[in-house]
C-alpha cells in the first residue's frame, strides 16, 4: 500500500491483508477460473489476414488428385514443405513485414494529404476574405 | 506581462490541453495574459488555441513548454531566450507500450525522451505534475523541480453516494495498450462469476488504436463477458459524469500514468477507486483508493467485490478520498502554480 495511505491514517493495510487471504482461500478451493486467469491476451491480436496482410503459408493446397498416385504425390509435396518450412515461413514473414511497412507509410501519407488539403482550403478561404473558423486539425497523442 | 504556452496537440478532453486552458484562466485572473499554441489544433478549439507557426517569443513575456511527446513545439521552444523559458513535464508514454500498434507515435515518444535532457540547461523553471514525473526530470538533469498537481475543476464537496451502489465498474481514458484494459476485463470476468449482474463501462476513444479495441472485444468474448461490457467511445463531459454517477466502483489498470486525472474525477464524484500500482497512480490517489499490485486479476476482483458489497470498505476509501481531494482543490493548487512560475515571470518582467 502507498505511503500516502499510511500518512492518511486509514487502515488500508488490514483490508488488503484480508483481501489477500480471501484470494488465497478461493485459490485453494479452486474457485478462481484458470481459463480466465491464464487466457493470453496476445491470442486475441488480429490474425495477419484481418490486419490487412494477405500472405500466409497454405500447405493444404499442396495435394494431388491423380488417380492411383495422388496420395503419394501429396505426401511427397507435404514432406518437401516440411523440409523447407522454416525457409518458406521466413519468406512469408518478410513479405508481411514489408506489406505492413507499406500500409503504415500509406496511412501516414493519407493523413498528411488530408491535413494539407484542409490547410489549403483554409488558406484559400482566408485569401478570399472568408471567416474560416478552423485551423489545421490533427490527431493528438495519448498520455 | 504574459506567459504563452506551447503544446504538441490541442484536442477536446485531452488532459494536457485542459491544463493549458486552466492555467491560462488562472493567470488571466492575476493579470497575466498569454496564448496557447499547438502543432495540431482540433477544429473545436480553433478559437482558443493558435497554430504553432504563429508563435513569436514575446519580448515582454515568458513561455511555458508542456512536454508530453516530441513535436515541433520543442523546436519553437528552443528559439525562446532561456531565462524566459519554463518546462512543464506531463511525462511521456513509454514507447514500448505503443510500438506494436503505432510505431510512428512510439518513435515520437522515444525522441521526446531522448531530447528531454537538452532542456535541463535551457529552461529556467522546471515543473512536474507529480513527484513521479519530477523524479524523471531530475534523472534527466533538471534541478529544483517544482511539483504542481493538475488543476482540476473539482466540486467543493465530493458527491454523496447511495448506500447500495450498482454493480457497475467504470474505467475512463483512451483505449490504448498502455491502459492495459485487458487486465480490467480479466478482473471483471472473475467478478462477474460471483456477481452476474455486474457490468463494465469503458469510456474513451480508440482513434488510431482500432486493432487494440478489436482485440479487447474478442478478449471479452473469450472471457464470456461480452454482453456485460460496454465500450462507450468518446462521450461528452455530461455523459461521462452520468456514467460515473451510476457506477459502483472505478477501476484503473494502466501500466503507466504521469498523474491520471480520471482518478481524481472519480473521487470527486464520490466513486471508490481500485487501481493497479503504476507510475504516479499511488501518489495521485494519496490514500484515496485501494492500490493493487500490478496485473493481479484475482486480488483486483476481490477488491472490486469488497467495494461493491461492503459499506465499511466504501467508508474507508471515502475518508481517504475526502482528504486527498482537499489537497487537490483549486484553491490549494492555484498558489502552487503562481509560486512555481514566479522566477520565470520575474525574469521576463
């Protein structure tokens, strides 16, 4: 608990100890859902496709339906992919990173264009002697 | 005599902007004029904040740089005579908390931190809005740092609450990764298991952080609480206050805060606060809330439940909050502002 809490003279320490004991008791009784406690947030991040990145490995497309030899050819293709997986996966990741960087550059340029367009419109209005009522707008950073 | 203020971006509901406007009002009441200039000005503030390119250092005045990220405001501040320049540090979000979602913004944060020491010799006056922020300034080479808490428009008395609060958990702030709202959802899911009527109200915009917002939605679904959680987005002050008033507890799970104004807003609405210990959170609460070790979902849920169901816990927190709000009332903060700026204004006179 904070020093300020102590200096404020309120007995938060005893309350916190009580809360910790309750948590320990719940844990011991199996009342805390491990699915909730352990669910990784990182698993919720957008898959590459949804984030606008279109390249991924699709080993399921490596197959053959040729009568008689299809299964063997499919197996051979899958084995080759397995041997080359790290190489192919690295290639895909490089492509995705490049696409992401391109997307980000495009977004930044679009923002700049919008800001400059707004500025041009404001300056044109000022030049015509019209009241503008607005300055350049932009995103503000988080704190 | 005048004191101009430079900020990176001026936007409605932005804490730095609100502080610049509040200080401008206080200074005006003491006969000190001055304008606010920003690199980016939201159209709603165009009549109150001027574009940075119109800033000219006044021969008879001083300038206060509000430092929260790198922007061209820093370059403008470098054109001010050092004896006329003050720096107010609002802290900078650690870039690592933003990089995955907004690498360009993260770079501006990194650059802001890198260039902070350059102002240690340049600024005559250094101010921080918390001791936590003051320590960072001192680490960057600043000396004689004054601490002036945020000047907030607080009611004379905190609002009285009903005996049995609604089982609603509220959190206010931008929906960005540094707020760690996933930890708020995780704690809420544990609470919801025990109090099925419980609801969570998340207030704040996610401009530029849509992917984080979408991930939070999926996380709520995976936790099984999607129907009990509302993302309100950006709301008016009146709407925000109405949400505070119908809530039973305020939850802050930020990984980093230089002050955290919503904690004080919540206290002033008579709302008990439960907050993870990070940055200046503990200092801002000053005993007016329950501080939980960071990212301990089980303990956070236990604290939320205690606040919602036990009058003695609410009473304990309310006593501390009243004391803290007394320290943060405008009548207590305004003299600190004038005192901190005195060397700057004297030098500029």
